């Protein structure tokens, strides 16, 4: 599935949630979508779990 199709599906899901459920449903779908995206990247091996929580500051 192309990234354009994934974006289309995600946008439609957010649109339906916002229209039928209101702002809080929209926000919940957006947050859960972001969590699912990060989990998918970790499971694919594209992202290490330590990279998510590591601060951007320099090393000591």
C-alpha cells in the first residue's frame, strides 16, 4: 500500500471521527494513530525504542 493511500485512509478516519464524534473523538483517533504509527515503525525495525525517549541534547 502506498503512503498516499495510507494518508488518505488516515485522513478519512480522522474526518469521520471529527464529524460524527466531535473534537474529543478526533483527538483520540489522532493520538491512537500516532501511537500505532510509532509501534509499526519499531516493529519494522526502522526505529529503535530508545530513540523515542532520548533527548536531543548532547552526550556527557
